[in-house]
C-alpha cells in the first residue's frame, strides 16, 4: 500500500508529478488549476530537484517544455482551456518533432474567456489534434482524484514510449474536489538521455538536431507517414475503457471523466426504477474505444451519451455505433454540471416515453 | 452506510473546512470520501458550499442534488438548500444568525445557536467547529476524537495553539445537540 | 574600404600548407549556405562557430534556431540544435538551460523573431536573467518572407509593406529592443556590433567570445545585437548595402557596449 492522503485533484496531480520523477514543470497560473504550480513551488524543492518555473505566458511555458523535452527530460505543464488554446501551436511542434511530454487540461467552460466552472468543452480540441497539421495527442480522461495520480505515471510512460505528447483531460471539478488517494512511491529513473536528445555533441557521434521543419513536401509526407504509423499502433495497443453492468444491459449510458461519475449515479437511480442500464466509460479519449461500442451496439436498445458540452464525444460514439443502435445526447454547457436526476429524466424521455417529452 | 451532506454559508465562515475535516476524519476511519467545493469568486463574502459524501463503498457522482444533511450557516443557504433535503432527512442551522428558520414538515430541523456559543468563547471563527460538533453528535458517523485528532494533521503547526479552543467549541456543539435530541 | 592588392598566384602555390591563410572551423558543416550573396548571416555563423571551436566547447553547447532567414542555421552549425517556433527561441532556450545548466546555450534570431512576435519571450528571458546568449541579427527587414517591414525598419525606409516608406503615424517607430533590454537587471552583457567591415567582424567575434565567457561565469542574460544587411530585400548590391549600414543604420543603431558586467 502506498501513502494514503485526502487531496484535491490538482494537488494530487502535482504530488504525482514529483513522485514520478518529473524533471521540470513550466506553467502559468489560470483558474481552476493554479493549485498545481502553487503546490509544486512549495513542495518540489523539499522533495526533489525538479525545475519549477512560472513562465511569462502559456506560450512561453509550452515552448520551455519543448526545449526541456528536447533534452530528454521528463517534463510537464498544466493549464485550463484558454491557456491550452494558447499552447496549441507548441503542441503541434512537439508532436511533429516527436518529443515526449505530459500536459494536463483542467477544462473550464468556454468559448472565449468563458467561466471558471468545470466543463468538457475541449474534447474536440484534445482528441482531434488541436493545433495545425495531422497529429494526435494521446488523451487520458481521469474520473477521480486517484486517477489524477495514476494517469501522471501512465501518461509519462506513454509519452516516452511513443515520443508523443500526452494530455490528461480533466475538468475544474476533478481538479478542485478532494478524495482519498493512494500515492505511488517515488520513482528512481534512469537519467541517461536518449540518443535523440540535444545534450551537447557526443564524442564519436553525429550531432543531434530537433526540428519540425521539413521543407521538401516529399520529406514532410514521410514524416507524416511515420506519425500516422505511430498513431495506428497507439490505436491498436493503448485503448483503455471501463464497462459497468453490461451483462444484462438493454440501454447504455456513456460519458467520460466527471460525466461518467455522474452517469454512475444515474445508472444506480435507473436500476432502482427497473431499467436495465449499463455504462461505458472511455478512459483513453484518443485512442477512442470504437470497437467496444460497435460490438455492444446490436444488443442494445439505445445509448444516451452524457457530456458537459454540446455533444462532442457524441460524434465518436455515433461513428463507433455505425447506425447499429440509437444514440441520444444529454449535455449541459458553459460550466453547468448535469445532475443524475436530469440524466435519468432525459433517458426516460428518449427511451421510455419514446421521445414525446424531449 | 452512505452520507450525502452539504455545508453552506458565507465565504469566511469556514464551511469548506468543516466539510474537509469531516471528510478527513471519515477517511481516517477507513471510509470512502469525496469533498466537492463551490469555487471561484464566491470565496470571500458571497455564499460558499461544499458537498461531503461518506460511504462504505465506492462513491459515484460527486454531484448530487438532494442531501441527507444540510448544514446552513446563513439565511441564503437555508433558502437554497432546505428544498433539497431528502424527505425524512435533516437540516442543522445556526439559529443565532438565521431569522427565517426552515419550515418543512417532512424533515428534521435542528436549530443550534452556534454564533452565540462561539461568542461565548470570544472567537466567532469557531462557529464552524460548534456546528461540526453538533453534526458529529447527531449523525454519529465519525468518532469525535477522530475529528479533533484530524485538526493536528490538517492545520499547519503554527496554528496548533488554536486546537484547544477548537476542541472546546466542538464539544460545546456536541452538548447543544445533545440537549435537542 | 581599402583596395585589394593583386598578387601572382597559381594552383600549386595555393595548395601548399605553408600558404594556408584561411580555413573554416570544424564546427561549420562543409555545405553551401542558402543565404544570398553578400548577406551578413554567413559571416556571423562563421565567426560564432570559430569562437565555439576556439573555446573547445563544441560538445557542450546547444543552439536554438529561429524562424526567419536563419531557420536552417542548424544545417550549417555542427552542434546540437533545436528548431523553435517563430518567436519562441528564448522560451525554448530557457527550457534547455534550466534542465542543463552546465551546458552553453544560445539562440540565433532575426529582428522579426526576437523583437516582434517573440518580444514577450525575449524580454522575460532577459528579465529572469536566463543565463544564455542571444545573437540578434538586425537587418531591418523580414528577409525570409521577402521584404516586409520589421520592427527595426528605419523611418522612411521602404519595404513591401511600407511601399511609401515607414511612417511612424501608421507603422509605429523603429524598435530599439537592445536598448530596452539593457535596462533590465537580468541582462548582464548587452552590446551592438556589426559585420560590415573586417574590423567590425573582428570586434563582433570578440563580443561573442566575451558573451560565452560571461555565460561560463553564470552571470545572466547575454545579448549581442549584430546590425546586418539584406541586399536582396533592400534592393541593393552587397556593396551598396554595406554603405547603407554605415550611412543609415549605424546613426540610428550606434555600435558599442550598452552594458558590461563589472570587472569583465
């Protein structure tokens, strides 16, 4: 058993970073995730040699990440929606240059300056690329404070395995709420820099340079093919999801992160009312568990997708289901959180009362 | 066992830390806990609240709309959360502060003169501890000693000199509740 | 400029080792540069790589290339390098230096990169006293995108986006970012040099060496501005462009040290 603590999601994330042997954190304060840089500024010097630097902007932060990641170091930044938008340029460069790093987006309501309340409205930006060019982040969606801890470790491992940026896509609620967490022990890492890292020329070897500029289109296409081959492998090997009450399910609720937590309660309420409801929770949003939905769809009367946005993952659920069952949607926007009761009401309207009250 | 409670009042009344102390104590006793705050510009002056859920098994939604216990430290909180008490469940409120008490017939209502008690101890800041004592006495979910011990672990060392006062307030709250039930 | 004396030479005399008067540093790749004839970039590349070789730090230095004409600097400089997004070189260099404080780190940036799109990154890196060197090439024009106004374009100077000359009422004023950075306590060595005459090339090289010596002492941010030319986009011959530097650029951007650490 690791150490048990009662922690806020944001602080748990920060503590996990220290324990995972993160070498450097560059960030810029933004609600609702400023606890991360505050916690690191306070705790990291006591427990580690981690570089913790408050950058001049999110633009600065993500490019510091690029530089430090290019030196083969384990690096992370965190922000919330408007700040993550500013980082998109950098993420595109990092993906193209194939540098590993971990980014957490503690999603708040948008668009624009929006609100500081929790939201899931950055799904598309996170899973479909976000910046310019054909690339993907690997996206993990924690639904508890415990997963904020666990996914830091998994996130770094995936980033380094695939030399690709990984995003933890949480929301303001997961960041702000406190739960019991079990922390993993401090990880001792091999400090030897990988051969692609710029650490100064190694005697007897060619120098190293890191770039995302491939001016000849033939070469740029080759780089794209390498990236795409990597994404196919990720799609094959790294899909993670959770299923609940699938065995006898006639209907499914689906959602990720906080949405899935609320759906679990809605499922409990629904089952008490006699509805045979199951639940699918994608844990990796990219790669998305298309097959899981596709295989269940013919046996299911309908799926209600629940999100804290206008229906973004909905597109992936529909793609996955491929017309084999009905997919309906319930969402709240702009920082509003759906209640379990609202979800069940929507479920009944769509599937029990035949959509008459919708 | 499952307890779904909400602590509510003005920012600065210590409602967030009440919920946190309860969650911490329950965790120490081996329970699953979830503490979910309202956050943002309401931090000072406005209304603040936090949901605290304690359970023997895994907790699903941290977002809930009805409660086993509502703890209200100001008038707006009574107005906002009295309707959200589950039928048969209870509301505890600071009867010194709140002029219009809860009225529902299908719930249990516990007026605790918390501010008055805190003033007796010459420190209005311990109002939250008085009410938490009353809550702990009523619900019996956590051992009072666990809550007091939790203070040593939650509070930074420089505040430990205030623990005896907080303990006194907590016990005063327990007494007030004992007289009611 | 002095006249070049004519001497009798033939192939046999040239290749004799004792007649070797010039060789490029090993820290430069033996590859043709893409820079236009007469451009100052190649000179600066060469003298900087000479400094790196002379100091024997070619295995202990990491460079950051910008977006601009020198975007391919890493094709010429035979040291570990990273290519930054436009304007972000100082942030990238911060990331590198913070995790590898024992290595030498430099950025090589043009005026658009350093003083327009990257102003925030540049000023804040300087203000934090990040211990790396910025080589800032000021040629008063956007070269790579073929001749648009730069933040440093002079008053009345013609560019493709100031076809009637730079009018401060419309385009704002030429930006003396070097003077501004010299005000910051984090910036410890700030100097303006040029490479338009042999004497100036020598001085510029000395300044670059001094900057790296200061970096070795871990004193803070080093900025070496080099006033340079862009014959192609200035629509001049190389010689005319050197004259333009002398007559137009230098009166506005005077050469010399703006700030030197005490005792150096």
